[in-house]
C-alpha cells in the first residue's frame, strides 16, 4: 500500500513523479475508487463548463441591459432601482438563493426538478441563474460606469452633432467603445464564476468538477482534489487569455499592431 | 446687412449643481449674418462654449437652456422636438470641435464615420442619393477638406492619422450635409501653429465654396483677427462688447477688451513683463453685484459696484456694456 501510493519516497521525489505524470496527462488515481483522476475530470469538466457558460450568459443578459439603462437614466429613480438590484445580486449569498429557488420553483410550484441533478435544460436553468445573479450585479455596475465614461466623451457629442439617431449614438458608438473595458473585465471575472460553481454544483447536485472536488475533500481523496484544483488553475489562465484576446479584438488600436 | 441666418435672443443656459446654480450663459443676444464669420471670444469659463453648444441644443449633462430664443432662418430651434432638432444637426447646422484627438470615435474608421451622416440624412431621410453613392460622397468630403491620399484614409482608424488630418477628417464628417451654419468651438486650440493656419484657411475656403456662415468660438485674438468679420466679447456669461473686426482692435471700448488687446505681445515692443489682467476669474455661482467685471476693472467707479450696466450702442454698430459710455 505504502509503495503503491508512493508514501515510502521523499516528498520532493513524489512531487516530481506527479508533475511528470501531469505532463503526460496522468493525474494519478483516486485513492478511494482507483479510477484515473483524468477520467473523472474529462467526464465532469464539460458539465462544469456548461454551467459556467450558462451562468456567464445569464449575467450578461441581465447585467448589460441593466447597466445601459442605469447609465442612460443617470441619477434618476430608474438608475437607483437598477443599481439597487445590482447590489442585491452581489450581496445575496449564492447557496441561499439556490436553496430558495429550489424551494420556490421545485418544491412549491413544482415547475422543475426539486432535487437538482444533471439532464436537460430544466436542470440547467436554476443553477445558471443563481450563478449569473451574483456576477450580473458586477456586470451591470461595470457597464454603467463604462457607459457613463464613454457617453461623456467628445466623440459621442460629435456623433450627436452629426444628427445621428440617439439609438445609433448609444448602441453603435457608445456601446462599442464601452465593450472594450466591459469584455476585458468580464472575462477576468470568469474565475469568480468557477469558484461560485463549486458551491452551486453542491447545492443543485450538479455532477461537475466542483461536486467531485467537494466529495473528494470529504473523503480526503488528495489526488482528485489536486487534479481538479489544477484544472481550475488552467481555466483561470484561459479566462485571462480570453480577456486579452477580447481586448485586442475589440480595440482597433491593438488589433492593427498585431497584424503588422 | 441682410436677414441674419442665426439670431440668439436672451439665451440663458444654467447648470443646476448641488452647490448652486451656475449661470454659464446669462442673457446673450447675438446675430450671425449670412456667409459671415462671427467670433465669440472670452477667457476660459466665460460661457462661450456653452453658448455654442446651446445653438445645437447639445448642452453638456447638468445644463439646461432656461430661457431665450435661438432663431435659425426664423425658426425657433428651442421649440423644436428632439427628433426635429436631430434632423437639423449635421444637415443645416453642424459643429466642429476643439480636440481632434477625442472627437473621432476610436473604434470606427474615418470613412465609416464620414459615411454615417451621409447615409442617414441623404439616403434614408431625404432620399437624395442611392446607398451606392455613399462611398463616392465620403471621398468627395475628404477631398474638400484636403486630406492627402483620401482613398487610403477612408479605411484608416483615427489613431493612424496625424492631429491635422484628424481635424480635417472631423470637419469632413461635419460638412457632408453642406450646412448653412457651422459652429466651430475652438477649432484650432489643440493644433500646432502651422496646422492651425491650414485649418483656418480651410474654413475660409468652405465659406467660399459652400456659402456657410461660421460661428467661431475662440480665446485666441490672433485667430479672431485672421478670420472674423464681426466679434463679440463674452465675460462671465454675458456679452460685454460687440463690433466689427477693425474697431475691435483699433478702438476697443470696454476696459476688459482693452486689457485683452493690450495683452497681445507686439513685435518690436520693449522687452518686459507681458500685460496681464488681475487673475480673478469670477465665480459663476456668486457673481459680483453691479458690473460683473468691476473687481478686476482698472477703471471701476462706485457706480460699477452698484448698478448693472446695460448693452448700449456707443457708436454705430459698436455695442458695449459699460457705464463709461452711458
């Protein structure tokens, strides 16, 4: 047993053995089930990504319009209401909102699966909504400040002076400029969603990496914890890369430099 | 003079702030004649820029036009709906802005931005031309403002252009509708001197070619001397002197104008300190009683501290707001 787990060798040797394995796609085997960690990850990663992506889309779908409206109606009741909703979204604890939604829609109204789990869209909507709610608060505040910044720029005044329609001014000129900081910061916020996913998967019994990780923590299944943690690191790096790529894509000042 | 194209009467534009009301424009009367270049001069914060923006009803956030009339060819712009006013902008009245670096949208090509008003006004709204003709019109606009190699510039982003080219590009974007009135808010302030001369030259040519009247806002008396037919001097939200260009320089009446003219360094003059005005820019929230200029005025009397002077015609066509001439 000691030999199989490598516990008879010094820590640094074990570490390099593990690291060498990682580069060959071998993350070791679970101490409990003896299943390769990489197989667990391959099975669960797509589900976690599905959940995170849906949550991200929700947050944009809610946060972006909220932020735009707040910026356009700055310092009015509409603005305060929108920002109140945003604050609510940020402050409300994820797991609590999840439990409440399960209670209301699953148990009380009986519209969806009360136990959570994995399956069709009806299983995805609630956890994605919960995951998106928190980020939508950030998204809307971000959108509001980016839009306010852009709307006070000279080129917006110039666009109006050309006699352009207000919706062209706002949705073509202002939004395209505001999209640069919004997209960048949103992608940099993705890791936050991954973190949220761990809790949400638990609440909704969503069999993704987060749930696997929590189960592994309960059973002290170190190699599984380690492998999944590593996977999250990779996801975070990818999110940051997406932030950079989106910046270059949206901003012609950068894009041009790349072509040359 | 024939019927002026723009008549501003009793214009008041206030900014309502938490700490009080800023009377940025406080009762301005102005006429811009057909094909005339009218200069509006004054120091920073005197309200000249807000006056310019009021003409297009594009007052910055927080400001409101509270009173007055802005008659453009007899039509009161202040009575127009937002949609009607929008259709006036870019077609009949256009504006050139101060800073070419920030007045072009950085994420769209120059050609796109020039094409926008053409497409909207001439294709969609007035059905003057077909959509296929838009690129040709864009090219024409670029040629009118004298951008070198216009074909190549169409697909350039603003950051790929020099300051002078940006300013030309912005002007091209604003004159696509052959406006009858061009409001130019410090069009040369952000440019270096050689480019300045070129842009002023371009504006004069536009007046010749398109018959455009120009309402030129500046703080630079050299630009005024170069360009204007008539000049109004603004101080703390009000006009204090208005006259033709020659009398302004040869025989300024208002003490403020006199100090301004004296502050221009003259070639050949004895070396020494530049003439200056006491540095007390008036607080537009708490204006002095009586004449607004009296705390800085070298000729102020007791009356100036108590009584508000009215605009009077001191000489033919030469208006001044000062007790010295009443």
